[in-house]
C-alpha cells in the first residue's frame, strides 16, 4: 500500500519566505533592533502563550474575538495578540527588579485570528519600544520617540517620510468645550479621515447626532493649516477655556520644540490635528508615520502616550509612551510595491571547492577563514567543476576558492570572482587581508 502524499501548504494569513527574502527581512529587523539599542532601549522577550485571564484582563471587544485560545489540562491559555499587554504583565510582575524610567524594546511574533486578506496576517512580527515611568514620565520622552522613528527609517533606506504628531488631550478638551462629553466615537471617526475622506467623516459625525454647527467647528478645527508653529498659534488664538485642552496644547508645544532639538528635520515631522489613533488607551501624544510618495501603504509606524500601562495587574501608576512597527505587514507592502529588493544579498562570502584528494586541506582553509569572520561554505558534493560554479552562481556567492594539489604545493589558492570570471592566485593571508580591507 503506497503512503498518502499530503499537499504541502501553510495556513491562510501566515507568511513564509524563501532564503533571499528572509535575508532581506532579517536585515530590516536587525536595523530596527540596532536603532532601538542605539537610543538605550533594553531587550525583553515574553512567552508567546499567556494565561488567558492575564492576556484578556481588559475583556470584551474585537480583541477577545480574534485571540487564539485553547485549554491544556485545566489551564486556559491564549496566544499573545500584541506586545503591550505582555509588557504590562511583565512590568507589574518584575516591578521591584526594574529601573525606571524603564526603556524596553521587544521584537516578536503575535497572533490575531483576523479574516485573512491580502497584506493582513494572522501571525506577524511587531517591533515595539516603550518608555515606562513610575508615577510620572516627563513629556520630553514623547519628543524623543520621533527621533527614534526618524533614525530607524533613515537607516532602512527611506528619505521621504513624515511623522504626524497630535495630542488627544487637545481633541478631547476641544470636544468638551463644544459640549460633547463622550468623544470616543468622534475620535475614531476623525482618525479615519485619511481612509474614508472628509465627506464620509461628516456623514459619520451626523450619525452620532452632532449638530451641524458642531460638525462645522470640528471640520474647521482639524483642517487648521500652516507650519507647526502657525498651527500651535492658531490653537492658542481659539481662546478655548478648558483645562484638558490647555494641558494638551502645552504638551504639544513642548513636544514640537524638543523633536527639533533631538535633530529631526522639519520636513520629516508635522503637527496633524486629524491624528487620533483609534485605540482607547492613548491619552496624550499620538504618532503616525507615512511614506510621502506611497500614502496608499498607510501608517508604517504608530503609537503614543498612555496614562496607566498596568492598571489591571498592579496598583502602581505606570504611565508610558511607545511605538510599534508591524514588520511583517511593512515588509510585505514594501516588497509588493518594489520599494525593497532581494538581489545581491548573499550571506556567504566565499565557497571553497576542493579538487580530488584535497578535502582535508579545504576544510582546514575554511576553518581559518571562519575564524577571521569570513562567512565560508565548503562544497562537499561530487560533480563537474561547472556544476559547482553554477551552484555558487545561483546563490549569488561572490567568490569561489579552488583548492587543488598545485595550489597546496605552492601555498597559494585560486580565488575566482564570480561576477567578472577573473581568477587570482593568493596566499591565505592575502585572501584574509583582502576581505577584511574590502580589497576583494
């Protein structure tokens, strides 16, 4: 009886890359990690699985419907759906062991049972940073975050992007001044302006039973134009007597000043009064980042300030500010838009090809190259030389080192440049020096 062959396939909503793509993905991930560490953020990792009661402490809503949840024995288990809730549990649990302000980064996979569609994933990498204070956290921390966004995306190879900044207190105070006490739905509607357009925003505001006068004032408010300084001056000139509004305005003024002090060019950040962030827990500064020439991709990095990170796990008041880069979705979108390419990204610098009866020496030479931090592979299969060259060529390995009896006797080995076809006889010392000094 012949065995059944199972068709190889992955589940919908999961991403799997071939090696060249994975190299590019890993390079992006390493660039993000390097920038986070450059600004003093410390790494943590938390379990992919948590107790469901911990992960779903807030309860209800769309999140609970999307979580992957199962039981093992008598334990109710859920897969983490973001990195913020595990951070809250982590800080509450390790509070006495941490130094505040606590600056952490976390890069890891999260899981959401969303409806699978193009560019949306059920398993994806998030790259988060957060600064957590004990009791309070200075507003200047909110201004440092855009400098980290700027540094990261410059290093990823982008020049034309804009970090849009707002403060939810400004919006919330303005709505209170208008007499709108529950502004949650209004905020969510305004946050969708980029996606649905102004006319649909007005329609949604009408459905929330707002008067035409209030809707006109809201539209006029979020469309305030000018430089950052001119927008701030326009907000002052409104003479709005509301404590929350004034607190938010003062915070926005401070953030705008210090973002510049941190070295972010004016063309890369702007105050945008339409940015609200749909998530309820943001309470102050909020950020969205867009590629100037590819607005259709949407926000590539977002986040903001929150008053109380871990209120469900501790009585300690832990305010924070942070951002997240959804790397899996970002990689997919940039790759689809051909803004990033995989070509010419080999990890292996040289492949050693042993000729007949020269395998021992070839292994010895490869060991020496690796000891000198030169990524080296030995071709161990039998076959014609052309086939071996073809193997190196398909993997974009730039150099082939041929080791035969003549080479061993002379103490010099044939190094072939796979792009030009040029071959040179070099000693092992010359090869090492050439790679280290970028002369090869």
